[in-house]
């Protein structure tokens, strides 16, 4: 195996390892923040939201995130 190919493979391996460190560090930070810090209390901007809409959105989020997601605020995008 030639030296250029060895340098190329070593570079690819280095980039892969650095990206894996970034991914796992990001996951660890997200886990720590979600585990030990409570989300800020939000005031309902529309306390009279339709219960059916809230139920449908909550069910969709639960289905997509496999029970790991949580609806904290529902806004209509203009």
C-alpha cells in the first residue's frame, strides 16, 4: 500500500473519530440538560385552545417521537 493511500485512510479515520466525538458529546449535553434542568414555565398565550387540536397534536408528537417528545407550546404560523 502506498504512502498517499495510507495518509488518505488515516485522514478519513481521523475525521470519522472527530465526528463521533462531536455526536456523542452533543447527545451527552442534551441528556444532562433534559435530565437535570426543568423547562421554564410557559404561560399559555391562548388558554382557550381547542381541546381536540391539543389532543391531535400531542398524539402526533407522541407517535413520531415514540413517547420521548413533549408538547410545550402550540403556535399557529402566519
